[in-house]
C-alpha cells in the first residue's frame, strides 16, 4: 500500500508548534509494513488544501489528513475535501448524535461552533472519535481513500489504533514487517556501527539496520519486510550480543531511569543521591518513574560548600584544600548520603556546569562522580564539554549508568571514562 | 516573497526523528515578513526528490531544501538538484577547500566519503557553512531560487542567520512584520482569550493575536505586517496589561524557572526546596538556569516519612496522625528546609503523583504545597488530575510561581487554586 500524509494548520507553518503527530503515525504504521511516501504540510487556506488533496491523492492508495476538524472558522478540512471530491457539505445525523452525547457526557451545551463539526462532505463515512468532539471521516477521491483525523494527538492516537489501522488491515492487507528495537546507553552511533560491521561483516541485505541517536540514548533498530528473514533477525540479534550487551538498557521504548528503577526493584536495593552540579536532575529522572518510591527515599542537593558540610558531613578542611570539585569531596558526599539515608547505593556528583565558574585547573565541564555502596565507593573525574543543560543531562545519565553496571555485574570500563582529563 | 520548504530524509518518514528544523526556519523568517507556503517531506529517493524539487519550485520565489548533504550514499540532494536543473555534477574547488580546512581544523584525514560533499551541481553558488563539513549551495530552477542546507540543526541555524537571511534581504527585500511575544503562567488559553475579548472588544483586524499553549506555559503573540499598526500594537499591549500582568513571566522566549532565578537575584534572596512527590523536579528546573548557584544552595528530596523526620525534623507524631500529604507536614518540611539551608524562601511539596498510592480520602493527584519565608509560611491543598509526569511538572511550576508572586507582590488568588478540593 502506498500512503501519503497531509498535515494542516497555520501553527505548523509558523513554527509555533513542532509536528510530532506524523512521527506517531509513522511509528504506528511501521509494524504493519506500511510506510509514508510523501508528507505535505500547508496552512489553513482553502485553495491550497484543495490542491494538496488532489495532488497527494493522485499517486497513493490512502491519504491520511491530520488537522482542521475543529469548531473554528480556520478549520477547513471538510470543506476542502468536499470541494476536491466535488460534492456538497451536509449535516451528518450520526456526527450530530456523537456530538450530542459528547456534550451530555461533559455537561456542556452544544453550541453553533461545535455544530459546524457535523457538517461533512456528502457520502463520506464516519470514523469514530472515542475521545473528542470531532468525528473523523473518509471518502474516495479517485482511486485513493482519504481519511481525515483531528490534530489533537491523543484523539489521533485513539482513532488510529482503535479504528483506522484495523479498517486498513481489512481493506489493504497487512505487511509482514518485523521491527526490533534496542535502547542503549554509553556508546555512540559511529562507534557502534563500526563494531557491528566488524562483528557481522556478512550482514544480510534484507534486514535493515537503523540507528536513532537521541541526546544521551542510542536506539538500534532491526527491520525486515521479508517473512523468511525473521529467523535471520533472531540469529543476528544473538550475534549482536557481544557488541551490545554492556550497553542495552531495554528492548522497545525505554529509558535509563526506568531500567535502573526496575533493576533496583528486582534486587530489592535502595539508591540515594548527593547532587551538586546536576542539581536534582538524577532525582527528577528517577522519580518520574512510577514505583520510584520503592527504591528511593532521600536525595540531597548540596550546591554550596556550607551545605555540603552541614547536610552531608563533608570535611571543611577537605573542601578548602581540594575544592568542591574533587575526589575526596564526592567520596564524602556519597558516604554522607548513604549514612543519612540508609540506602544501599549512592551517586554523588560535583562539577562545573558552566557557562561560568571554570578555572584553568578545573575548566567548565570538569566533573567528579562517586558511586557504589558504603564498602565499595569509587570516584572518577571526567571533562564533559557540553553546554550546561546537556552537561547536566549527560552527567545524570552517567551517574545512573554506573549503578546499572554495578547491579548488572558489568566490569568493563565504561566508554565515557575516555573523557577523563 | 513566496517560500516553499523541502525536507528530506528517511528518518523523517519513519518517525525516528521529529522535525524541529522547519519550526526553527519559520521562526527565523517571521520577523522579516517571510512565511512558508508549502512544506513537503520525502525520503531518500532520487526520483521523488527530483519530482518534489520541480513541483515545489514551480510556484514560489525561493525553495529552501533541508537535509541530504551528508557523506553517505543516501544523501541525494546535490544529485537530485542537478537532475532537476538538467546540469552535470562536478567537483567544486571552493567546496574542496572548505572541506580541507575543516578536516585540518579537526585533525582528521579527508576521506572519499567526505569528498562526495564537494561534488555539486554545475553552476551552483556555494553557501558557507561556518560549522560543519557540508557546504550549502544555491541554484536557479526556473524562476525559483533553490537553496540547499544541511539537516544538522546547529549548522542550519548558523547558515540561516549568517548567510541565507542576509542574502535574501538583498535579493527579495524584507517585510515589516512585527512580532511581540509574552510568556505567561497560570492562565489557560480559552480563559485568556475570553478576558481579552472583554477587555478589548475593538481588537483591530490588522493585528493578529496568537496563542501557543505549551504544557504549563502559555505564549501570547501579537503580529502585524502593517507598518502603521506598530503604534496600535504598543497601545494594545498597554490595554492588555490589566489582563495579563499577574501572569507574565517575560517577553520573548523565557521560562518560569529563568524568570524566578532572575527575580531572586534582583532581590538578593535565596530559595530552598523540600520536595517529596516532585522528586527534585523544581531543583532540576532552577539549576538548569546559569547563575542558579547565586540563589540556591540546598534542596532536600524527602520521599519517605523516615527521611522527612531525620532530614527536615518533621514530627513523627504529625506524620502518623495527619499523614505525609497534609498541611502540617508541608509546613514543617518548609520550616525544616529553611532552618537547614538558611535560605529566605522555601517551597515544600508533598502529594500523590500516582499511578498508585491513592486512597478514597486522598486520591491520586492530591497535593499540599507550602511556600513563603520563615515568618510567613502558608500552605494550600490542590487536586491535580494529570498523569504522573505532567502532575510533577505542573506542581513544580506552581511551586515556582508562588514564590514569583511573592517576590512580585501579587496578592490576587492564583487561578490554579481553583483545583482545591
């Protein structure tokens, strides 16, 4: 099946919002073997929309339209589709029934603006919206099925999964695409690509290898549309293990924080944090995960020397002689946090996030991290040359990763230690 | 000037990355009065790229192409433009010179893959890339100027601001668009729209009023392309003041955290935090702002009752009788944090972020916030029915906003207190 996508809305043209709907759509379609050929975005202009519908519908089996179903005057999708198909706009009783029930459920009065959402191209089929006021609708335009959906992401999400994808399965048949994703931390895209090329020089042409580098996480994706290649995928994944095993934080969509919370739960261990330059970022990442309270009870954000001393019992003499960004200070911070919290593991971080505060000896980006348990605390210095926010995020990930490696029993030196000065 | 945009890359079609470049482009162009008419995205397919170039170039003055300039085989922009313009591909000496210097600067050897980036359509003009290896290039296709740029956001950013926009000013002339943005917190889009309609029923038709609702922040935008309307804008902004003054956290692009750090600095005050359900999110938000160390020295993440007692001196008897999510506990948390840190202001938060942990009396979403200085601590209960992550983010913003209001001397009840149970 060949599929095109039309996105509408002035806010997408002015940069006032970033389109994430089309990525959601593509990711929902991929496992069914359907991919998008062209994606066109235009503003709320009737003539442009009509042209766009006709142009996109001329070379595909299905055209998904997203946006422009709302109650205001700049929502023009129904009008444009009616014009492109050369039919009238009429009030659809089923759409009115949906809207009446929706208003009743929310206890609001159906007004004229909402009622506009029931005026749709004559002869269209409705597509149920399980959440919002705007129903979707579909219509043939030449040999192309045009399906119109609302721009609100969670409404689109519900309609795709509950209505559109099942209907397309019946109409177009599904492909056999197999997608297998791994989330990794601690290795870069080019370095992983090189190691995979060396480990598996005979990589088969019918299995695609893809990378998606987020800021601090790397996703690895194996894709095949060849049913016979499924067994190959399983074998490839086994052969990949020696290369990726130290870095894998999960399959599918996951995060380092989610993986660490899960590992701590499985091991019945608690973690505590003593954060200076990361300023609560590690704690915030962990506590975003449901169930974090089972593995985390106390975190200490100790920005100043006085607080490092009064809250975490760091020696004033050591603070004065070695400075706040130093091995003995992070070790004492970790020890203080462990003693105050009773946790099993600690991460302590002290560094210079910038843009100011660097010296010749300790330039911006210098950081000391201590980690481990009370009888096995270690510390490492690194120099991470990222802007403040990325520095904080990357250092936070390193902190979590060091405890992950501890719990997983990984003894190899982490690649990010190459940033030591 | 009529402008179209062509984005290329398989990763944009598969949903592996979300396109933020086009939003960046639109926002850079807007102040010059230039807007984008059509935005088309296609994968790395030569025939599709050639078709797309011809179709988009046929109805605009300038076509900006983004992506496909890299060193790998799936980077096809130069080849597609050469085919669309019916010219040969030739090695460009100036591009080779740029690349040679770029390699020398990074101390790397120029390889064949990189050298591909110097093979460009015959007769094109180079567009300097101040950062990366790939130069941009421009070429006439019919009456349309096609300008090709790299997909790496910071390279695109540098080329747009340093090269392309200045050149377009000369070639096309600039418009007179005036854009004035305000960032607000604590008021919703529909409520603000209604209050503005009531306060300024005679809103002029040549000044556009736009809203951009982020999750917890609302941006208000006044735009006009009419030079005569500039004076009107100034007058409108004055008339808007009574409606927006309590909610404005800044002009242009800003955040609540940045505004609060600045206010604290101006008032020479320090803040401390005692976070339970927000788990360090407030601290992380504040410490992302450069200079946060001047106004923040200590934060306490006290998830468990035992830690609330041992670290912040909350009475065990009160914890047992009132529960962790209660008025006396957040007041004692705030007091404990102020005493331990010596700060001037505190925010203390205790609540049930969910998805588990709710009871009939205190359902998921229940939260108590205490805020103020040691001699003027207050507390408020709310019930915020958002999923965990959004709950944490919104409650964190409320905490910061309460101190912002304190420092600004705003005495009106904040609208979010309507969420009290």
